[in-house]
C-alpha cells in the first residue's frame, strides 16, 4: 500500500500469520513484515489477488489477533498489503496493546 494512502503509520513487526482467502478457503502460513492499526504487510511467495477478501490471524507467543481484510496491493513473489476491514472490539484491544509497545 502506498504510504500516502495509509490511515496510520506502520511499524516493523515480525510475527507468524495465517491468511485464509475467503472465496476459496485457502489457508496459507506466512509472516508479517509490518503492522498498523489499519493493516499489515504479509510475506507470501504467492500472494492473493488485489481486492481479495482475506481473514488474517497473527500470533505472537500465546496472543493472537484476528481480522477480516482486503488485499489492497501486491508485490509479486514477496507479499501483499492487507487493510483491516472488520476487527472485533476484543481483537482491537490486542492490536492496540501490541502497537503501544512499538510506538
């Protein structure tokens, strides 16, 4: 995602992730590269297509964060930017706690 379109700053954040493309129910194991209140970059050799709806689960230790998002840009053979669309309040609290430790 181009930085001028981001709603919030992104911070370097490496954590395990699982991405499920909702249209095909395809689950892929991945890693995040960065994180913000509005989205993340997910490292994947075969990223989903731009516009695809995905469920993202990010795990750090025993804590997980889950959201539904949209792929907003793709870097071939590297990964994709995901903008979070639906974040439950309990998940928002996890995300905000993680980000508070990065700011």
